[in-house]
């Protein structure tokens, strides 16, 4: 991934501007606390992330972390620096970050949600953050790949549980009173899109084979 680190003049050092120093501190603390900043949710902190990215990355460097910014989508998030722990991206273990692998059902729902998000950006333009989806749109998609449980209530419960798990990863919002949720832009950076498409294709083939075996 390519990052752009901008230099600053000595006169602009945060140490000479207490208000800027405090803003940088708040920004770093929020990044370490939640891992992500969205311009729509934390506009002031996100603005600080943009204007002080070199300072913030300097502070994070000692922790083997860095901040990546997606300016088009108004997103700043923490990641481990390239080459950490010998560059083995599958085996690294960081003392400040807990690595959580998604299970099959979670990965499937990520792929489905990401497809909705991409379709939204195609329709509304990249950077439009109002990617909202209704549970009634997700449920048949999930059931298509996983199969129905035989109970509408259990199908709905399964979907809600998976969405709550993904909300903990910062990928979706809470479900509102109208049974809708917002797909958060971080989803485009979570997994390799080719891998997600391969997962959908494999599960679609399996679902088709299972239906072909039905009496």
C-alpha cells in the first residue's frame, strides 16, 4: 500500500502550538482506541489526521504501526507497518493489536456487504458514505449461500448475530428502527476483493450442488 508522508516546516511543529499538540494527541488516542476515524463521524479528528499525518505517523512508528488514509472515502485507520515481524503477514503477532480472523459465515457476509457497498459507489460515486442496506435485502443473499435453517426466526437471528459481530469490527452500523444499517467504508480495506469473489463463487457452486442433490 502506498502512503504519502508530508514534511512540515519547523515553525509548524506541534510543540510550539499547544492546541495543535492536543488535537494530535486526541487523534492518536482515538486511532489507538477504535482503530479508525471517519470524516462523517469525527470530522475534527479526521481533519487533524489529514493535516498532521507526518507527526502522527512519527508517533506511531515507535509502535510499529502507521496510519493509512483513504481521502476519497474520508477514512483514516491504523495498520501494522509493512515488513513487521519479518514481513510474514500471515503469522505476525503485535503486542497492541489482536488479530481476529473471520470465520466462514462472517467472511461470507463481508463479501455480500462489500458487493452492496461497491454497487452503491458505482451508482452514487466513490466517496458517498450513505451506503444503507435493509435486512430484507441481506437475508435472501445469506440464505442463498448458507441455506435456510427451516425457521424464519432462526434465519433472522443468524443474520443479526453476524451483523453484530461485524459491527464489532467497525464494518457496519447498528440496525435502526426501520431494519436498516449503514455499511461503513472500512469494508473496502478489510479483505482482498478477489478472495471475497472467489469465496462467493465457491459457495454458490456448493449451494447449487446441494440443491441438485435434493430429492
